[in-house]
C-alpha cells in the first residue's frame, strides 16, 4: 500500500512557516502558524483542515519539498472532513471510475495524453502535433482531482492500475517511452504525487509546454511574432510542478508575446474558483474571480492564456465580458504558426 513520504522532523525544524503564512485564503500570524502547524505535524485536528480550500499552493511554498498539502489531505481524510459536500463527492468518485474498456491500439510518437478532455481533441492539430497519437478516457484518468475531495485514498487505489493501463495497452506494445501530458494535473500526478507516495512510473512524462517549446524551436522559421501583451493564468496543478513555469516565458519569447506584470501571478496566483463553487463557497468564488478579472483589466492585456480546461471554462465568459480574449496555450502557439 502506498504511503506518503512526509518527514515530521523536516517540518519541526523549518523556521519559515511559509506553508501557512503565505496562504491566500486563511490568515495567520507567526504564533498562530506555529501552533496550527504543530498540530498538523502531530496528526491532531486543526481548523486548517476544515478551512483549507485545497488550492495546492502550500505544496509549492514548502522550501523542502516535504509535501505539506498532501499531508493536509491525508489528515482531512483521517478526520472525515469533506471539503466538497458528500453527495457531490460520492457522485464524482463514481462517475470517473475506470470503465475497463481499454484496448491496445497502434500509436506513433508523440503520444498525447488528453486524460478525460475528449472535447478538446480537436486542439491536437497542425504542425505542432504532426503525426501525433491521442489517448484519453476514464481508464487512463489520473484521478488527481480527488485531492480537492480529500480523497488521497481514491488516487492511491486507482493510480497503479492507470499507470499499468497506459504502459501495457499503449506505450509498451508500440515501444514508446515518453508520454506528453496535455494537462498539468496529469504531469503533476506522475512527477509529484506518485513519487511522494512511492508509486513507480515506468514511462517518462513530458509536460505539454516542454513539448510545445521544443516543437516551436524546430519550426522557428515559420513563426510570425504575435506582438501581444498577455496574461497567463496558473491553475492549481501548477503548484505541484513549479519547475515547469519557465516554459511559459520561454514559449512567449519565441512567439513574440509579452507577459504582463500583474498582482496575481507567479507564486501569488489565484485559483479560478471552480473548486470553491463545488465546495459551496460561492461568495469566495465570486470574490476571487472578480479579483482576477480586475487584475487582468488593470494590466492592459488583450489575451488571457490558459492550460487548464476547467480554468478556461470557468473564467472564459467573465474574461470575455471584460474585453479580454481567453485562449488555450496550444491555440496561441498555432496562431503564431499561421494556423
């Protein structure tokens, strides 16, 4: 059985308390942070478990990669705390259960894992994805979204089979060793959550932005600079993989795009609010979304760039009404190639 690799001693020695002090949805002074973190270290109940909005950010804030957020989720489940109402949680867990209909198929590289976002399959087109194969469906769904439901146990139960499905049915029969992850959540599953729980990943996950940057370099002579000032909206899953953040600016530099300076960007990014709505925190969701839109307007951008489909679907209407064009990163790159 997988077990979180969380070291109490590392937390106990840490003097920053960044995992709590930097939280944008709970307020802590230093003394309160010390008190509540000690409770968390010792596996005691804390108001943090109930008030946590599951934004993933403390996983990035930890300077020692000691997995404070995964530990919080473990403790939420231990104390039977449900961030999302139980009926919705139960329905979501059942709805996304593997359907056991996977079959071997012939694939050519690159293999793009679309997870369960079949509605975006048409995005895999043009020069950037020439000869690409696409895989998707519940039998290869990473399940990491259940962090928002305080269900590490569901991920731990399903993920080994998901990894085996990808390997046995798709990669190994085609002698393919790399898997391009369309969504940050999938990449974060294989490079952050799985190692944190001691689960082996036998293939090499490749972040979509890493792939896009490499392809754009190959196609550099075809790029027509867009000369745009844009914003980039970080999704919650990027908190698990901050090492990929540089690819955003690398890509923007190649396609002639300037990333605007904003209050709510980089480490200070805000969630799109979709999870808050699922948690029935509607006032918080509206407040955060209004902050995001006002920040975009103040920055003078023409476009807001997304990688997470859920963030895109959640914010697109409000962003559009503010006179800003919402666009997925891969679509923006294709525009630079004249497609």
